């Protein structure tokens, strides 16, 4: 039994039955329930398949756990997920909070990668792993960027203050370029290749993405505005973000940032049309992107849950996972605290300590980090690759499930102090 359809049936069945069980019984946040119960199901399937591997259905179910997440996410649906998540960001809020969002997206991500790399370098020396500093810094660049998909799908459901929620979401949507630039630099050093200067890479990643995203969106919004066919508007938006992402891949820019720009600009241009008393009936358009966003997020979290079973096959998995999680929290808090000296006034009612604690716990990681970790396979020894991939899984699971589930309680506790 092979091909696309059997795997599609498995993933869709997980989405349906886990979602139904969660709706009626557990009442967890939807995305967290998908990941958590997929992990449990994947673990049980792995145990059963170890004894009944010759039965085709168990062989197929077991193989789902090695799904190529990088190909699915980076080379597939990421642009559509980011567009859907960002097309409802209000431009006035972005202008008002541009300074703190920019500082956290760039300065905090840089410091987070640096702090995490140094901390993990110390851990590797303590445990006798012998990782080089460039490898640890590359690992830091994988862990440092917060995940836009997790932020937009999980954190906005907990009733956080509007400005704080926007800062977290805006940071996660924009820090991809900094993370990729750092990853390219450090991975080039690890691979013994000339990766180019960091500033040049960052300018290409970010400015190139801005130019491409703005140019393509302005061009296609002309067609979007002139047509009155609802379905054609949907096709135009799909082509808009897909073309921008593809051009970024060709010119080696950040496709993720270009996708965010396409979404924000599309929403802004819609608002401008309404201000000119030229409203458009976009209910079908908005419904389509809401359903697509929910569907792709559901697929991603089920796949994440299944593939997390890999972490159980790592050597020293428990102690390394604990170190990875602790290093992440320390690096995140330290980078945030330093960055607050540059962000300007904090949202009302927040001291530096409260702000840093909340954003440390709200710094979720997701599929993007795992996809980057997977891409290190050609340049690392198998044992080093397994450690980095396993620790990345640990951080993603802890931040998504543990931090995601307790985010509301943490905010309530911080706000009472």
C-alpha cells in the first residue's frame, strides 16, 4: 500500500477523530490537542508495529512518523499559512508598534541565537559531546526564531492584552529573515563554505523579500480590484503569494517575510478601497482563507505529533531534552531583557520583568525550527544531527504543549503581581 491517498486518509482521520474527542471530552486548545494526541497515537502505533510490522496497515502507520516535514512545510504550504495568518494584521497597529516588534524580531532573535549557542556549547562540553562553537551557534539560530504559525493559531485565543498579543504575533511573523540569515552564516562555517557576510545575507533576505512582496502584491491587487468574480479573487490571492514565495527562492530571499508582506499589504489595500467608498463583498474570500488556514494548521500539528516519536530513539534523550528546554528559556529571557532597553515604552501595566516573563513563556516554536534542523543532515555527523534534531523536537514540544497549555495561567499570575 503506497501513494498519497493512504497517508491523506490517515492524517485526515486523525484530524477528525482527535478534533471530535477534544470537542466532547478534553476541551484543550485545538492545535495542542492535535499534536498531543497524535504523539500518543504515534507512540502506540510504533510499539504495535514493532511486533506486527508484516501487516501492511501497521507498516504504513509506522512510516508516517518519518514524513519529510521540511518538504511539506518549507517547499510546500508555508507561504499560504503565513499569508492566511498575516492578512488580518491591522496596519495602524503595526505602525504604532513597529519599534518594539522590529527590535524583538531582529535584535532579540540575534541575541537569542547567540545566548543559546553559548549555553549549549557549555552543556556539550559538560557532557563530553565535543560540539564545536559554530555547530552550537547554528543550533541557536534554529531555536531562536519564534514560530508564526504557533503564535497566530494558539496565543491569540488566550485573551492577552491587544498590544502584547500583537507584539508576539508581529515578532514571530518577521523574525524569520534574521533566523535564516544567522542559519546561513553559521551553517556555512560548519560546512566549511564561504557563506558570505552576515549583513549582506540579512539585507538580501529581508530587503529582497520586501521588494518582491510589495511589487507582486501591487501588481495582482489591480486584477483583484477590477474583477467581480469571488472565485477569481481567491485564485489571484493564491497566485500572488505563491509567485512571491517562488521568486524569493530563486533570488535567495526570505519567502516567509515576503508571504507576510503580501498578507499585510493585501489587507491594507482592501481597507483603502473601503475608505474610497468602493467596498467589495469578500465574505467568500475570507471564508476560503479561514478554512485553508485551519486545514493546513491541522495537518501540520498532526504531522508534528507523529514525527515527535523520533525523539524517543535518541541517545541520552531525557537529559539532553531537559538541557535543551532550560537553555531555551534562559536564552529567551536574557535576549528579551537586553532588547527591552531598545523597544521604547512597554505596553501599559508591564514592567520589564513582567514583559520578559510573559514573552519568554509565549515564545512558542514549531515546524519551522524542525524543518531547519532537518536541513542540517548533509553537513553533520549522524550522531550530532540526531542530537540537534532531537533537542529541537524537545523544545518545540515543550513550548507548544506545556507553555501553550499554561499560557493563560501564566499571564493571570503575572498580571496579579
